[in-house]
C-alpha cells in the first residue's frame, strides 16, 4: 500500500499562478463552466465578498446578478478587466483555487482534450487529473546491468535489440 505524503500548503501567489496557467491552457467554453462551478462552490457570504471586491475594482460590474448566479459570474469573467481584477482582490486566490480544482478543469485534463498531452503538463496538473508521473528513464526498459534495456553495447546482453 502506498503512503500519501502530506501536501505542502499552496500560497496565494501559487494559486494565482496555477489559475493563470490553467486559464491559458483550456478552451473558453471549459473556462466558462469552470468559473460557474468555482463560484457555485463558494458560500453565499464568500460570493458576496468576491463580487463586492470585484465591484470596487470594476465600475461597470453587475452586482446583483453576479452575486447569486454562477452563470452571470462566468459571463462577467469573460472580460479581461474582470480577470485582471480577480487576481488582484483579496479573495482572488480562493476563487482561483476553486477554479483550478473545479470538475470541468479536472475533466478536461482527465478525459477531455487536455488528457492527450497531460504528460507535458506540470506535476501538479498530473496530481489534479490523478495521472501517475513516472521519471524519465531515457527509453531504457530496465535499469540493471546485464539485463535487456541497459545501454551498454559491449555487454553480451546489452540493450541493443538487434542482438536479441
């Protein structure tokens, strides 16, 4: 049985960086669903606080609809100024964390188009998608000397498949 190591706490800056990374790597339709899902995961008090903080940063932000309706919040977040304000507000990291771990984002990297190149994603995306990360071994199939797969062409049982 594998023991899980305790995950170190993620700083607010790291949450925002992960949010920016994911936002830059998912289609707009997935981002819309992720914003709605993230907003719906917040408590009513957190929603009001986030919308209040965004309203202070954005003079044209819709206050009532965005504070209760996740779809309205997702629509608001299509605006680049709103996204910029989100990363600057006090509770932006809370929304960022909920966005990154939302079911639409997880599904994108687990079974969606993002799963195709998950091997090229950072390790934290692998964890998010439940993908086991294996160390790079240079293409060798085994790591012991004298066993097929070890690159040593002068050995009778080297990794050179032409000799098998």
